[in-house]
C-alpha cells in the first residue's frame, strides 16, 4: 500500500499529486462538479420540492400568496362534514374538546368562506390556535373552549384605524382598539359580510387590555388596563403576532399594566405574519396603539416587521380574525 503526506493524494492509477498543484486543483474541481451534477440529476424531484417548501412558510403546501395552507377541512373530513356544515362541524369539535375533539385537527387546516359583501369575495380561513384564551377571564366571566380562525390573506379593501390621527380611547371607551373606527368596521361592516351560520358561532372573549385616555389631552403611552370584551371580529395585537411588545407601551412598567395576550400558534413561524392581496404583500393593521405618539397605530409591514403609521392612513388592509365557540 502506498503512503503519502497529508497535503498529497493519489488518483485511481496511483499517480501522486500535491494539493497545491494546479493540475491537482483541476482534478479535484472536476470531480466535485461531476458529483454535484450527478446529485442534481438524481435528486431533481427532491430539490424542486424543497424549493417549493422554502418559498412558502409554515404549515402544509405552498401558495402563491406566501401563506402555507394545511389540509382542506371539507376534503380531509368529507365523510363527516358532508352531513352538516363546516361551522357546525367545528362547533361540535369544540364542544368535544375535553374528549379529544381537536386531536386530528392541525394549525393551518383551512376552509373557504363565501362573504356576503357586494363583491362576493371568498376568503380562506385557517385554524390559528386551539383554546387560546380558554380559562382566561375575570370573576365569573371565564372564556370557554374555542377555535381561533385567521385569514390566509388580508381583506381586499383598505380601512383606516381612525378617520383622524388619534390613537387614544375616549371617556366612555378607554381601550384604543375598542374606541377605534377599525373596531367598528370589524364588528359592524365585516361581521355583516359573514354568512349567518358563521355569525352564530362567533365568540366574544374576555381579555385584560391596555387603556390610553385622559381628560387633559392625548396621551403618548398607555396609562392602565381593564378587563373587557375583545369584540367578535378583531385584528391581532403585537403579542399575538410576535410574542412580545414591539412598538406599543411596555408591560409591567411604571403603570404596572398586565396583558393576557399571547402569541397565536399560526404566527410562531416568523414568516407567517406576512399576508398578501392578489399575491402582493400588504401592510396590515394590528390593534396596538404605538408608544411615543398620540397619533399613530401599529402595523405588520410587507416584510413582516413591526412598524407604525398615522391612524388615518388609507393604504392599509385588515386581517379580520375571530374566535368561535360551541
């Protein structure tokens, strides 16, 4: 058996080369390229599948709108859903939560809802979480079992957070989100677009939320908190999107503000916060009033980052989510 030093190698015919030789480098490079080409040829199907997975983001098959879908509920559970409707069937699963009603459901599974708006828009809704706020509440107002429904894409129309540049609450509605025009649109206009069978299953959960209001003028930071109802239709706050406060007022600071929000499972993959309209990434409102300003509200940018803009901005879209109960 021939021997050689660590900086040398032999080819198949026993010729000895130094790694530093030009000829040796050419031989090694040629062998590497040949191996890479062979691998590409043999694994082309796998590589294509991998690329499709990498350009989407999170749960299931790829979609052009940059959101990954899981399984179609109507198809996957056809033998059960065909005898009823999707909202009724999901409500039955919620009612059986303690007996394993969620066991064969996954975050990202989806259904299509035909809206009653003038355009007759169809929106795809995904399962965004299971019992996300179950057991949360104050006194005897405790939230029951629930499923969280999150759209795969934003609603096509743009909506203002407020018609004026104001992110404060009012004397009668101190929570900025509940006092906003966006809240009114979600729980008035958009709620009216949902078919009756879905509206009947909407759950108005009880949360502890930040307040920002003073009789002396507009505040630039939250100044307390209170228990109240989120609304049957809502947009996520920063914590539900990213798992932490980004541009809103800090929690547990000088005002000792707490918060019951926690990150929605569907957003735990960082890229899944990106939502599109007609395949183009969109900025969309979250429900957080920005800190340091009395005029701005927070948003999720086209790149999935936290940002803020004037409350009267007319270019942002909405991700109208809802919790549903049994």
